[in-house]
């Protein structure tokens, strides 16, 4: 290996070692309690290992609203809540490799200060007083790396906080860790040359998705009550679907993205957004309302001055079902979940029509061209200083040719025309409330085999608000046999179905997404609650 090749590797090895060292000795799982590598589902570990106290388990199993109420009433202190989540996050990292930055001791000090304020004044700092919130790696925090998977960005601490980080702190949130992402945050699985691969805590042979896959693994394990990810082609919804949790992809302008790091900095043909990920819908609503109530438009000129709006409840929804996107037929578990959900919605009195995916292939093709319009220069510039190699998943960036300015402007025109056509199609359905669709073609998929972001990426181009939610259906190798046959729609479709492993994904939760029009975040959250009621998810999952 050449000296140049050793440079990136040296940085990566040192970063991993430094990260491990930041786990306090008391939060390192005793060797005799470590699950064997052959144990795929590690989510029972906290409750079955005996390593967590009953109080730690009670705290880390609670929803954000419950945690906030107990801290405000001084039943729990912010310090003990923070310590409990730090310990569970540490366990999650040791079992899934989900963290990118650890600052537990600073979090405990912040929590102590919040407790002191409450004790002295009898008042909370804000609506998130004492709530630990995990953050995707690209959220800049002063003094912490945001390496987004690049060796050249290791040991390059941020000189400022992302605006959202500041707003959450003012609301009383406690920051305690950042989570792993793929290289440049442009792969649908969370794997990079620096920190390696994050795996799914429900089945470590399966992906936790990407690019917010560190968040999804942490949350699914119970190491965070509420996390923040980002989405430019499905990066919130895909990992949420892979782990069976909730995520909201808002339209651009509702939540601030200012001063975050990007692997494709300056790319604005399709806008990246950030949003909440959590185990329940109520946590997601709490985050969304709190952020909008903080008036982010007074801090970020790109945020829209739209206050949080109350949605008039409807008795009946009109939903268009996307059975497939014209490119890839969903794998059997997803197809069955969609079918069963539609039946339950019909039985609950909702009106169901079918969505024609006529525009979807063009939109997905456009998305791909936008991502590589700079000829891969952004990625190459971050790899070059340490001679870090392109990962195989980034081949499109390695092979791309740069578009000229004029050609890029033509892409913008094409995007605007497709946005208009999609809106016209929506309006042609008359009083359509939402589209019900798969989030991905998979329940989850073996590490390294995720293909096709078409089901999510379309809604990044048109900038619609969407929620990925667990359908209450689980992959079942026996039930899913009955719907395994189909005619492939493309080579990718054929490949995905040839790699589908019914035994490996057996028991995995299956998610779907509900899509509303642009800037209808409040409406899509309210409609998701109606859908959950119709499919009769357990109350604890809804609340």
C-alpha cells in the first residue's frame, strides 16, 4: 500500500478508535453480555441482558411527550434521562455501528444546568426542556466533526452550529450524539470508508437504510427518543422504512437547513430538507410543531413564514394508490402490505382510486442527472486530499461528465415542467387528499443490495410533504409466497426480485408512505393518524 493510500486509511482507523474511546467505561457492554455475531435481532438486548436498570428501561422506552411531562413535573431529572439515553445509545453503537460523534459528558452538563434552572425558577427553558435529541452527522456543532463519510473532513471541527441545532437548544433539547451516514450522504445505505457500515438492529444482516441510517438504527434500538435526519432522494423515509419507524419529509422552507454540511455543497436543483424520525407519530408531530413555532424564518432567509396550522379533521379521505412506479414492482411483503392497507382503508369508508405512474420514470431519471451534474467534482474534491478511493456505490459520480451551465439550466426547465405536469395530474383526480405508496420496494434488504430510490425520489423533485409509517404488516415467508409472481418492469426490477430473500426478511416490519401536496405538512401528519386508525395499529404506536 502506498503512503498516499495509507493517509486516508490512517485517518479512518484513528477516527474509529477515537470514537470508541469516547464511550465511557461504564457504558461499554461487558464481554460476557455481548450478543454473539450470529444473533441478528439485537433489539431485545436492553430488556433481556439485565445490564439496564428498570428505570433506565422505563425512560428509554417512553415517548418524547411522556419524557417532557415527567421532567417538567420533576418526576425525572433531565440528567437521569440524558444518562439513560447515553447508555442506550452507547449500546446501540456497539451493536450496530450507528454513531459518528459522541459527546455524552457535555450532554450531562447541559442536562444538569436545565435541572438547576427548573429547580430555581420552577419553569422549563422551552417546549423540549431536557429531551435528548440525536442528530445526523451533517448537522454542524461547534468543535465536532461533520465528516459525512470523508477522511479529508476528519479532525476538521465545525466553527459554528447549524441553525436548527441552535433552535433546538433554545427550546431546551439536549444534544448528545451524531449518527453515521454514507459517503456524501448519497447512498441509500449508511456505509463509508471512514466509519464503516451501520447495520439494522432488527436484523444485522439487513441494511438500516440511508442516508439517515445511523439515526434509524439508533432510534429503532431505543437509543434516541427523537432524531433529525435529512432527505434529498429518500434519506429520511428509506431508513425509517428499513427499521419500521416514522419519518416526515417536509417541503423545502418549513424547517431550516442553514449551515449544515453537504456532500454536494451548492447543489440546489433538488433541495435537501431535514425532518424528524421517531418510533411514534406523536413524537414527529411534536418536533414539527416545535420547530415551526420557533419561527425559523427569522433566522434563515430561505424559510417560509408559515405558522403551524390547525387541520380540520375529515371523516373520509380520497387516496390514490401507487401499486408500482412503472419501474420496479414492490417485493412480495410490500405488495401484500399495500393491498391489506387498502382493504382496511376501504372498510373504514375512505375513497380509493389508482395513481398512474406515467411521470415517475422521467422524474427519477431527472433526479439522477441532477445528482451528477457537476461530473462528480464535489465528491472527487473531498476524496482527493487523502487519496481516498471511490466506494463502489458511488460509481455514478466517478463516471459522470460535467454539464455546462446552459445544459444545467435546461435541467431546471425540465424539472419545472414535470412539477407542473405532476400537479396537473393530481388536480385531475378532483379533491384528492394524498397518494398512498410503498416507501421502498423492500421491507429491508441484505447489506449492500439496496437498489432503486424511485418511490421516494419522485417526491423530492416535486417537493411534496410525505410521511413514512409502519403499516402494521410484517414480512412473512409463507404468506408472501402467494404473491411472488410478476412480470419485471425493468432490468432493475428483475435484479431486485432475483435477490429477494423471503427467509432473511421474514418478520421485518413493512412501511408505506403517505404523500400530500407541497407545504402540507400539517395535513399529511393528520392524515397519517387517520390511516393508522383505519389499519388499527396498536395505540402505543400511534401515540
